[in-house]
C-alpha cells in the first residue's frame, strides 16, 4: 500500500511541477510572444473562448469598423480591434453566410504555413498590415502551434452567424490604423482602439 501511495504522491507532484513550469514559460512569452489558450482565458484581458475557439461573448454589433463581403455570400463584420495590456491586439467580429449554399472555403483562411494546417477552418491566415510602418503582423500562436483565433469554421451553413476573433502582436502605440487581410477576402482598413 505504501508503494501505491508513493507513486500517486509522486505523480501529483510531477503534475504540479509541470503545471508550474508551463505557467512560467507562458508568462515569459506574454510580452510579445504567443500565449496559450489556457493562459489567455485565465490570466489576461483576452476574450474567453469556447471549444471552437470563438469568443464566449460576441462583439458589440452596434459598432462596425469594417464589413467585408467575400465569395458565395460570406460577410465578415469587424466590430472591434482593441489594444490589450499584454502587448497584443484582439480583433473581434462576426462571420455570416448570406448565401443559399454551405460555405466551405473557410479552410483557405487558415493560411499556407504547414503548421497552421492543424487549425482546420480558422482565421489563422489573417494579418494586420501597418502600411506606414511597413510591417505585417501575423496571428499569434500558442506553444503547440495553434492559432489564438477562431477555429471550427470548416463549413458555415446558410444563414448562420458565428462570432470570430484573432489576436495579433500589437503594432507601436503610434499606429492606430491598420489593414486587415484574410485570404480570399478584400482588404479592409480598421482603427485600433486603446
């Protein structure tokens, strides 16, 4: 019995040590690197996310920074682009299928990088472009390569509206306007709020 108890105690201690090490590693990445979903949901001002990666609460629909109309009746509405204290920008909005057929091209939104293929239909391929500073900002990723963005966008049914978000490294504080790019959709200029 003592051997079983020692093994259980050792396993628990190992789990605690691993959790603490992961927490410290993620804290070191917080000032400009990627944050994990767990860290962003529990210890930052990032929006909490559901299992599909979508924000738990949709953005304020009365504020519209941009409306982007894409192929087959897909419409992306950006409701906010907020500079967060952790050194990143969170862009939130909704995607709606106004067409009569299921939209299955969201897989191309994830980008071309091989590592992003594991995200499935997502906003992983989105970028913010600071045209004055001549710099492009890519969606942040956690330590396992998953995007800090909405996932589960493989098929969007006709009439369906889904909340979406993506987190990017923050441009310099003097940059207030950026272009939002997403593969297959037109570019839109948006204003970053403080």
